C-alpha cells in the first residue's frame, strides 16, 4: 500500500447537532368535491309571489315621439326596417331639423327595436354615448339622432301621453315625457302634488296604466287602516301593483308600521301618494320617506293662462261639440283668458259643459235641466262667475 494513501473518514458530527427525527411520508388526502346537483329535466316554475309585470306578454314599440314635443310617428308593423332622417325617402322623414339624409335605422327584432347609426354627420347617441355598433330598444327607452331626442312608445304610452300633456302642461317642473318615461321604466314611489281640482287622481291612473304593473288593477284607498292586520292585508292586496293613497290636509300621520311596509322593496308595492303640497306629505309620511319619492307637481291653471283656450277646445272635442273657443264673442274669449280658475280642471270642465248645454238646448232653463241643476239661476251665476255674457257666440247667436 502506498504509504501516502490514507483511508477516507467521515467528518465528525458536531456534539451540538440534534439527532435527525425519522420522517414518515403521508400521502395527502385529496379534497372532497361537492356532489353537483342533478340537472333538472325541465326549467322549474317561477315562485308564486314572483313579480312578472309586463314580461308576461310582448311589449312592442309602436311609435316614437320627440321628447317633450306633442305628436308622434307611428312605426308600421309590416315593415322590418325603418329608416329615419331628413330625406323624404326615409320611412320617418323629418326634413329641416338638422338630421342627416339617412341618419339611423330601426330594425324589428322580435319584440325590440335594434338601432343602428348610418354614418350620420352628428351621430346617434344612447345614454349619452355615441353609437358605434347597435343597441336594442324597448318602450320607454330614449335615443338621440342628434340634434333630436326620441322616446320609444308602446300602445299604452301612446294613448295616455296626451293626458300627461293636458294635466301637466309643457312648462311643468317635471315635464310630461319625464313622467311618462319614469312611469314606463321605474317602479319607485311617487308623490303627486297639486291644488284641489288638479286631476291628481287621473294622473295617478295614467301613470299606473303606462307602468310595468299595468296588468294588475291599482288598489285605491281613502286612508290606510290603523289595525295592523288590516294594514298587512292591504299591502298584500297591493303587491305587484300600485297603491293610490290620498293624503288629507288634516289627516293623521301614517302609522310607522304601515309606512315601513309600503316603502319596503320586498313588499313589491308602488306607492303613488296624492297631496296638496310636499309639506302635507312630509307630515303624513316623514321627511325621510318623502325624500325617497319622485315628486311630480301639477301647477294651478292660474299659471297656465295661455293654454286655457286649448284645454277648453279639448273638452269640447271630448264631448263631440262642434264649436270652439274662437267662436265665442271677443268679450267672452277675453273673460275666459282673464279668469284665474281657482277650481282648476274641475271648474274648467264645469264651464265647458255649461257652454255646451246652453248652445245645444238654446236657453238657461233647458240647459240647467240637462245638467241636473235645480234652478236656471244657478247656471246663470256660473256664467257670471267667469265673466261670460250673452250671446255666448258671435254672429249667429
């Protein structure tokens, strides 16, 4: 053996080093996967208390209107594509309003309208965004073919829109079309305020008839009952529809329990409260609840003097009466314009019906009889109150 060769020796272990512990290899247990539910053979039915609303049947756009402008354009149902623009070749031709010749296109797709821009100069907008592809529209949706803004209308909106213009007028704080869009697309609580005779009840019914809840009749009560069981029954009755509730000037505040149910989203009740002023509503419902409501004010007719002739003519037309305000003597036209109409729509209809009766029956006595009045003198005083004299009409009377 080579004297220089030394056998290899392991390094001595440090006396401080702990002895290694034996290691057991344990195979990890895989996590237990939840058992997936069985796929149903059929789609389960909706729960009995589910809100269906207008989804129960097709809601078709039958016309479009310019926002806050009287009139509309009907969309022929036999046409799949409808062009809109300034050219007379368009399905909806609106020359002289700044639209491109062929500004945009509306396509019927089942129950919606699909809107396309046609490379217009000023663009087509939906929800303040310029359209670069297409978007589907339903009743209550708005779009702007710049510079004109349009609203999609279904049958109910088209039929009742003139009622909103009549009651609210074009200069209302909440415009007729603002109220219409809210009625058609929202289900939040509403507060309608106005003087006596302002047709708040008629406005409430029009709003309900345009809403997603129109398939159910609205519930109307003079006041919310004090009994708790009766309150619960009322809320259950109004579930999935509108509750029209007048708030009297001298009425008691709403019971807190009833108020919490009416403003609870899970109750599925749309409260439409009617009051003479926001102060009366706050006293009845509390400030916090009124703050959550959309407020629609109906102005007195005293502030709508320039519309009185039009409103009277509308009443004449409703009653199939062939004369118009312009047929009255000049003095009588001036008297109607100067009157401040403290009874609002109730008084206006009263006077219009009196004029129709007098013209139809040819005198105070028979006219008073046709109106169910006990004395012709009462009818004479009715005319005198607004300054009307005889003859009522010019030339031929």
